[in-house]
């Protein structure tokens, strides 16, 4: 599920759906939700509806401004259950994400900080994902990460880099 359908969030949903993933979407503007539904996403009317449409364990990716992450977590947290994964895909300060992880972990909510870079070109080329947090959650989400960040593909190597590419 994706919360936040700005340029990056919407394009991430498009990329995931292209690769066969089912995506439930939520946004403060219902127009953005309706637009994504026309493209094949599952629309939600509000956060409770959004959470209820996700399969368990739920994977909730937030692409919201850093200043609103804590407010969004406060709204979503009571709706989540043990084993669910909550992802901050924005540009939050990593120490804030460590505190969030420490607060959510005793409740069994697995938290990941996944800094996402790629802008609007990420739809076509893929994204750079900087993943930190719960190892089991990262492994669980590996199929999603592979869709969003598929590797080099046919692009030219960075000058001075040789050998086998690595993650």
C-alpha cells in the first residue's frame, strides 16, 4: 500500500503495477487516488479503508514530506498489527527513523527507513533505495525493492567502476 501520491509516490505505484504487484493507494487528495485507480490501483476512501484492503502482513509505504511523517504514523499506527511493515520512503532524518523504529518495535510493527532517490525519471529507469531497519522486513519486501530498483540494466557504467556490480 502507498500513502502519498505525489510525483514520486504515484510513479512508484505505476512501476510496481507494471511489474505485477497489486497496489492499494491513499492520498489526502481523493483526485489522485481516483487517477491511480483508473490505472489499475485499488482505491481507498480513508486510512481505515486503506488498511482494511491490504493483505496481512500489511506493507505500508509512506511517501509524504518529512515534516508530516510523525503525524501520518500517529494516524496509521493504531490500525496496524504485529508483523505489519511501515516504511518511510522520504527524506527524514535518520535519527528520527531510529527513534520511530524503537517506538514501534515493541508493538511488533516492523519499521524501515527507505530513502528513495530517482525523481520522476525513476518510473523509467528505476530508483536508488537506501534501506535501513528491520532485516526480516527488508527481506520480506525484496520483491518490491527489485521492482523499484532493478539494477543497472543497459545504462553505461560510471567511469572508473569495473567488475561485477553489487547492491
